[in-house]
C-alpha cells in the first residue's frame, strides 16, 4: 500500500467521523430504549435496524431513511407473522426470505439494501423467540427505525459539506479537460486529446452525485432546525449545478471535436487562447462553492467573452473545421453563463451573429 493510498484511506475515515458518531449514538439509543424502557433482553433488531437505516449511503434524506426503516420493519413483521402462524422450518425460512426480498424491491432498487431487509427476516426466523412475547422483535425494529429518523432529522450530517465536495470533484475534471484541450490546440497531441476525452466521458456520475447531495441537503434543511441557514446556499449551488450539467455535456462534444481536429498536427493558438478565457470563467464559478459573492465577478468576466466568439475576429481566418469548433464553444459559453445566473436568452443575445 503506497503513501497516497494510506493518506486517502485516513482522509476517508476523517470525513466519515460524523456519520460514524451518528450511527453509534443511534444504535446505542435504540438499545437502551428497548432494553431498559421496554425490558427486551436482547434487542438485536432495534440496533441493526437503526444502523442499517442510517448507513453510509450518500442519500441521507429523511424520506429515504423513513422508507428504509419501513421496508425493514415490514420484513420483520412479515417474518414474525409467518413464524407465529406456520412455525419454523426450512420451507418457512425460504418463504420468509422470498417475501422479504419482494417487499424490499418494492421500496428500492438498491441491491445491498434488499439483502439487508432479507437478513432481518432471517434473524427473526432463526433466533429463539424472546420471552417478551410475539412481535416484540417487530417493536424493536420499529424503535430502531424511529430513532434513526430522529437522528437524521435532529443530528443530521452536514448537508452542504458533501455538496461542496461533489462540486469541486466535477470542477476539477472539467477544468483539467479544458486545460488539456487548450494545450493540444497549441501543441497537437492525439494521445493527450484521447486522455482528455476518456476523462470527460466519466463525468456524468459526478454531476449526478452533486445533484443528489443537493437534494439531500435541501430535504435536511427543511426538517432540521440546525441547518435552516443552508437553504439559500443550496439554492445558489442548484443554479450553478444546473448550468454545469449542461456545460459538461457540451464539453464532451467539444473535446470529441478537438480530438478529431488535432490529428492534422496543426497548432491553433487563437482557439487555444479562447479556451483559456473559458478556463478563467470556470475557475471563477468553481470559487462560488466557498464564496458565492464571486458570482458577480464571474458574470462580469463572462460578458466579455462573446466578443471573441465571432469567426470574423480571427486572423488568419478560420478553416471550416475550425469554425465548426468555434460553434461548439458558443453553447458552452451559454451554459457557463446560465451557471453564473445569466438567463439563457440573455446569454444567447450576447453572442455575435454568425452569417
């Protein structure tokens, strides 16, 4: 294991400390309530449902935690009912697993979660029936789910921190791709262009992660009194995320065009300079995740770019293929302008007309 992997592993643990603490406290609270308030000697399901409902999933919206808890509780109740009605045995176990898996698939497409629900049903079938009576384990499951929901509402994970991390992850690849595009336009290198194309094609999950974390952040900010202050920032990030989603799609097209164009090994410094301006605008937008007031500077800079987006300003004149590349940059500009809060129609009106 090299030094980089070790450092990354410790960073992952550090970033998960709040989540770990949340899960530990929720599991402990579930155990203490079931054990000492209700008198359940072995409240295993209270603890396991609390842990599984919270988990390390990116999607920690209260609604999702509630659905997880309901699905797991349903699996436990189903298994308990089968056990009380038909007794224990191999056939009953198989039926319990079958029905638990079907119920879980009704709630989610997550395969790991589906298996977790089935495991809860198996525990009910195979564990000795507690002296506290029938359905006491179902009550334990209900306690675990309820406490998990309380913790995600009153002691949530920082809803905006993950969104910021996701935005930076996307901007890093976006900016690096633009830098590579500018570099190969100055000094053609097919291998480097191919590398950039490969990287930018992998960005859709980064966009999806950013939007997903913003959705979770919004849900948490609505229910948690401790994070009401994040609502405005979440709205601001949504604006940037929507524009960057479109810009990323257009950058894939642009990079593919450059990948084809540089095969003739002809330097194109004028187009490289133009891409350099796009990079500066991107860097300003990236800074908005930490300080949204930078958005005004980004708007001001973006409004200067359209002057260079007309084929008429290039000397020597662009070839047909180079003009086609310029036309790919124009919608990319519009998307970045949208990310900065400039309306799409207004951004298009800033573009010089093309004959």
